[in-house]
């Protein structure tokens, strides 16, 4: 619905900015996750409803992909496959007829693909919401609302953004290693002539070129940095 509303707003919501704000402010209890339950006594769910592919009516054709709306069928929504796997682009009306008549059983969404039934209304597999944000939002071209919606962003998106921003810096790691090794030497935790003393100095020689490289990059007119030369100069100090 939000994707369609980008192009055509509903009656009574001709202001697209206000309409988008209403959509962004919707809470979990505002959604009808399984809209057909109340109509099952009139139109039962038959097996052919699980067919995945192209359907046509006269000259009109459309994709029918139940795996993308499993929640409407009472199943936990997972990350769907590529639509082209079930409904390749460019199929003619004759090809659609042939597939539906000859391959309908092969193109049904089986029990394994349907997955478990829902326990709570908003059940979905971990990672689905994060994928939904990445796939849908660049296409939807959201309109800037006059103020942010009064609700937090999805938890999975926040976790993913936090993890991507908390990647440690390599230079900071080298700096911490150098500080700890120098402290150990100054505290005589590694005495000269012992194997651990030689190991500590070798490790210092490994990390020191990183700082020489950083400082040399900041100086104009300097030649190409040679880490091996930097290590040799450090070891001879």
C-alpha cells in the first residue's frame, strides 16, 4: 500500500505529505495481518491458491506470488525468493496458459516453503525487516514528513546500523597494543635477555610501521612509504 500511495493517494488524503505521515505512524495493532480469515466460510482456501507464477484473464496478466505474502495465509513471513524464479519476465499469454495447465503441481508452494504457522500477529524470520527496508525504501522514494513519526525505527535496523558503526579502527588497535607492550617493558615485566623480552620487541616492530605510515602520509613531498624500511629503522633504534 505505501508503494502505491507514492503515486496515487486515496480519497480524503490528497496531501501526499500528510498521507505518508499517517502511514509512517501506523502501529502494529493498526494492521490486518490475515485479511481473508473472515471470508473463509464463503471462499475456502484451496490448494491451487498456492500456485506461484503468472496468471492471466483475457489479455491481462499479473504475477501471483504467495511466498511474498505468507503472513496473509497464516504462516511466518520469511525472506522470499527472487520473483523471476517463479514468474520470469516476458512470458507470453500462451506460455502462461501452458504453464498453468501442465506445470501447476510443480509450481505450488509446498509445506516446507510455507514454513511454520504464526504464533503472534507480527511473526517473521530474523532479518526480514532489515531486508524489507533495504529493498523497498529506495523504490518508494519516501516524502519528507514535516516531523519524524512518534515511534522508534525497527529494532533489527537499529541493531544492524549499530554493528556497522562499531567496527574497531585498525590503527586504534595497533596503538593499544603498542601502549600495553611499552608499559610491560617499563614495568620490567619482560627482562632483557629473556625470550619474552625479545618477543615483546618483535611485536613492537610489527605495529610501529603503522604509525610511521600515518605520519608520513600527512607530510607533503615525501616518497613512497616502505614498511620494511620502517621496521628496519625501528629495530636499529
